[in-house]
């Protein structure tokens, strides 16, 4: 993580585009912060990229029965809205809770079976053509 | 897409027109087969902590009986060291479950030594120091976090060194040792719930695909070849209802593979 931010800092000098990645990760970590206080262990890793409006990215993830997960997404773009939802391998919406607050969104899964789930991230609206986003998750 | 710097530069620009917009009110059902490939990322390899977190809730197995001494002196090609490194980190989780302070500290040193052998020592130095410090204070949750972090840091360092193949092998080594332990525990006290932990066909497929697309010099490695055959044998057992017999066979295969990794055979 530290290495990632150091490298990002270096690349920021080269191109302003990288700053948005850095900021999107910070927003995602901001979104998951309340759950850290509830005992969720946050994985020191991030997923992300940039998406157009209404464009989605699906991240398949093996979740384990008995674990409780929060997936959080954030973007640095002002006035953008992002969403995150979780489906099981049959395409059924599986989250037990979710919320959306502008640049942040989150979905909770209390996995009832071990298997592959699809975390779908989406930019629902944005003033920009491409919107950088980042996702982090925690479990307990 | 994961964490690599180029992801912002190379992100896909092909948009879907057939997949429903989720937004704030997502549909209860979607057709995943209509998800365009450009929108689908690689499967996320779970952290060992995620598996052991569930095992914590499955009673109190004889963790000390599951401990093995890694053969870190039997070192061969970089591929074998990467596999060994992954399996040693997984061993660290078993040692945490067994609350074996000295073994955890030894594993911290082993991780450092193996990382040195493949040129990523600096990346994990602070993690391995913390593993030792936290083991001394019996901060088991903290040790788990550092083991997870060491695994992630090593893999990312390898990707930065343009050695992604080795990073996959580290994950695979960890998965094999983890699966050996899980099947051993499940087999001793079988239940549908505990066997459900092994329902990871997409993860297995991911490892198989990664091995199949490795450069010939890696695929030609005798150990890698053996592992590829082992995964092919496990695959049909994980793609169906996981019976006690399947659990036993998966355990036998993964045990043989972990032994081969440890003996560089």
C-alpha cells in the first residue's frame, strides 16, 4: 500500500490523471472506515479503474459461508454518483444491506454459501466522461 | 485491474448496451451471461484470513496436529521458491491457529529468507519483523494481518518486477497448503457446512488457466507440471457435491503436491 502511494506520488508529477486514482482509493477507504470500528478486517488491496456513465465493472470473488463482508466504493469526482451491488453466481441480488451517498456506496453480504459472487461497480452519473473509482472490502 | 498503475490508462472503453443499469435500485435478478467480457475482471483470490476466519467458527480442530515443518532449505528454481513461499505463509496461519508462538516466529524468518531468495526481501522486511513482535505478545489477529499483508506485498513486488507468473505461483502455493489443511480438518469431522468451504471451482479454474498460459520455461518445470496435473484431478471433485470421499481425495492430492513443493521434487 505504501509503495503504491509512493509510486502514485511519483506519477502524479508526470500526469494529473494519476492523482484521481489516489483520491478514489482514499474515498473508498473513507467509506469503509466505520466498519473497521465494528471489527471488520479491511484487506490491504484495492480494485478500481475508470468508467463511463452507466458503465459497469464486475469483479468475481469467492466468498465464504459464515463470513460477513462489506464492499465499499468511492470516487474523487465531485457530483458523481457511484453504486455497488453484489449478485450470486445465478445472478440473484444477494446483499443484506446497501447504501449510496453521492461519491460513496457500499453493499453488505452475509454469505449463506461458499462460492463465486459478482461485485458490480457502476458510475451512475458524473460530470466527466470517465470517472475514476476504487473498491475496497472488509470481512469479519 | 487490481492495483496496477497502468489500469487507469488501459481501462476498457467498450460500453455495454444490453446489461441493465443497476443504480440505487438494482434489479433482484440479472443475467450474468450477458455481462460483456470487457467488463469482467479476474476472480479475486481470497486472503488466507478469510478462510481461517470461517475455520475459527467450525469448532476446535487439533491445529497442532496439522502443523508441518516447511522444507525451506530444499530450494530450486524461482517457480518452486514462489510456490514454497505461498505454502509457508499458509503454514503461518496454521501456526497461529495452534497458538504456537515459536513456530509463528520461525515462519516469519522463513518468509524473509524465501523472499530474499527471489529478490523481494525489502518488501516484506517490516512485515516479518512485525510477525515476530506480534507473535511474542500473542497478538494473533495482528499476526494474521501481517501474514496477509506479507503475501500481498510479495505478490505486488513481483508484479512490479514484471514477474506476475511468480506472483500467481505464490498464491497457488498458499491455496494448495490451505486446501490441504481444510480438507484434513473437514475429513476428520465431515459435515455439509464444512465441506461447503471447498466450493471454489472458479478459483481453481483461475489457477488452471494461469498455469496453462505461463511461458514454456515455467510450464516445463517438473514441479509446475506435476501441480498442473494435480489441479486437473481435483477439478471434477470440486465441480460436484463435495462428498467425504472427494474431500479425502482432494486432501491426498494436495498433500502430495505440498510435499513435492517442500522437497523440490
